[in-house]
C-alpha cells in the first residue's frame, strides 16, 4: 500500500511538467508550483497520512 501511494504521488506530481511537451531531451525540467498548489499538495498528503493512522488505530 505504501509503495502504491508513493508511486501515485510521484506520477501525479511529475505529470504537469511533461504534459505540454515543455521538456526537451538533455534538459532538466522543473514544474512550477504556486503557493496554492503546494498547500493543496501538503493537505492531500496530510489527509492520506491521517487516514492511514486512523485506520491503524481503529484496527488495534
């Protein structure tokens, strides 16, 4: 489950940089992230972590 979440987050975070073909071979592409997008990403990550923690707490 943990590997699946990490793979999904990595894929989703890398998609916008390559979606428009903005990256050429041999050049490092870095997606631009605004403060709003960064905050949303942190909130989504926190939600996943808290959900996993709550499920583990209830099963114990």
